């Protein structure tokens, strides 16, 4: 049974010792290799089997983002790190700071109706610089390695996109007749 939605991630709390240590470890060559070649396939399965409790990001919350392929329309599943911003969820198309955006980013541009952690949502790219700065401050608290990812991407001429996922509003049940 899929989860009713992603778990809440409080991005206002500063990162603890374990999260900072994992962020530093995430920047090492072996973990970057593991992330790029294994995690992206393993995590969607792990997260589904454990109802969102276990993924390779250990101390950093992640959930499965389901998109539709931009060209094929086929369902694609990718695990991504996220954080809450009010009723919205923010994700970064970081690709560990590589020179290219991840494929799922282009999928959600073509088809912004996505499912995240089992909940239907609409993806909106954050373009406002003030919002981006505020959201990156929160994101760096959740996963400190994001700062290094931004530097690496910037060196390659890429700005890492931030995406906010807006929950679909469920219609209110009809009123019972009097």
C-alpha cells in the first residue's frame, strides 16, 4: 500500500551531527559513484517496499517522484531529497552538481502533473531569485551537500533548478441534504 503522502521535513531546524556527516560523505567519490549508478535504481524500490522509511540517503528524507516521460508518456520513478515549505514541497534537480539536469526535470516540465510520495501534485519551477535564495537556505539545512552541488553545477555553467510541488486540492465532500 503506498503512503498517503510524503512525511513532513522541517527545514527550519539546523542540520544535526549525523546529517552534516552524511552531507560530507555524500561528496566523496565512492558515494557519488554509488548515487549515480546504483541509488537511482535502488531507492524507488526500497522506498516503495518500506513505505517511504528506508532509502540510501539514510539521514536525509527522500521520496519517490513519479513523472510521465516527456517523449514516451511512460511512468518514471525517481527518488529525490525534499523539504517542506508550508503546504508545498521543494525538490532540487541537483544531479549531484553535474553539468546536466536530470531527465526527470524535463519530464515534469513537459507534464507538470506528478505524484510524490503517493500524493498527486503539480510541479512549478521556482524562477524568483528571492524565493530561490530563501528555499536554498532551507535546503542547505536539510542536506548540507547542496551548497557544494551548486558550486559544481555553477562551474559547469548550470544553475540547479528548484521545483515546488503543490498538492492537488481534493474537492470537499458534498453537503448532506437537510
